């Protein structure tokens, strides 16, 4: 069986998450990381027993190039490998707001898949929305789905919904951590120690997420079930409703979507 050769452009947090997940596949691909910081490149090669190389070298020997760079750095990164990538290479782009058509203009002979993972990919519990570019074959798209499935749940969506998945699961962990931060602060305000506040909040959120995942009931029904009339939870929910928290979260997600669209047009 031929081993898939993958070049990962970018050795940051998400780049490392992908490397760690991909190496769990059977058989594992041969991975070369491209990282401009020598000390970080050495760290990754030592930790995962992979190779590091300059972008042009890594791309020239790859079946698949996964570009894990910031949106503002994508043009430069792809221009750097434009003369090196094999004609049949698959490019998987992980950059908010960068369209497959924009990538195809820089790499006209490559097939393109656009992907948006989130940070729980670091523990293989991510959500990854993927979309096929115009020239991507069904076989290449399926290959991308299998590879990215190594770090979480893959959702195949039309590219027009990439801004929506970015606002939902791409930015979603930050919303969750924001809630956890506020709950820990509140727990200390009502008298818990910092360590007890953290333990109680983390387990409450974890248990609630697992309860939701394993239930056929809606979040609304589960919330109502725990909210006794005139009880403590009802008092808390009343404050959230008075402050317009529900509408604020929706507005926040719309703002994230709009920013993703702005990145696409910049």
C-alpha cells in the first residue's frame, strides 16, 4: 500500500493537532512540516518523528498539502509553493474566509478542499466543516474527509456555508470558554474557592454536554426539565433573559460570520 505523503504548512497549535491526529491513521501518512521557527520545527520533529523542510521542498514531494496558516498569510504561503507542487496535488486549506476559488487562482492545477476545524481537534474531538472546490474530484474529497476525520467529526457542507460553520464551531469553543470563565467567577463570588469553582464548573459543563449528546431531547426541553417554577434555576434564567443573553449570543455569531465574509473579500 502506498503511503500518503503530506506537507503541513504551519506548525502552530492547529498544525500540531492535525499532525498528531493524522499519525493515528492506519497506515500513518508520511508527514513533512514546514515551520519558519527553527526551534518549533525541531520540537515537532522530535515529538512526532516526522521531517521538516522548506516549503518548496516539502510541497514538491507531497500528495497533499495542508495549509494551516493565518488568512493574511495564505497568499504568500501558496505563492511560495506554486512552482513546486505536483499537478495532481490536493490542497486542504484551513484559513477562515479564504475561498477555494481564491486558492485556485494561485494554484490553477491543484484540487482544493476548504476546511474549518476547531481547537478540540487537539484532543481528536473537533468539528471540521469541509467543502470541495470546483476541480476537486469525489475521490479526493473523500480522501480529505477521511484524513480530517482523524481529529474529529467531519461535516460536509457547501462552500457558501463555510462562514456559518466558522461562526458556529470554528469560534464556538471561545463561546464555551467564555461561559466557563463567567461561571467560575460567579462561583467564587458566591463563596467557593478557586479550585472548587473550577472543579464544579468543568464537571458541570462536561456532564451537561454528555447529557445533551446522549439525549433525544432538545436543549430547550433539557433546560426546562431542570428549571423548577420559582426555584433557584428559574431565578438565574430570569436574569439571563432580562439581560438578553440569548439574543446577544446570536448577534455574536452573526458578527463572527460577517467577519469571515470580510476576510473572504479582503
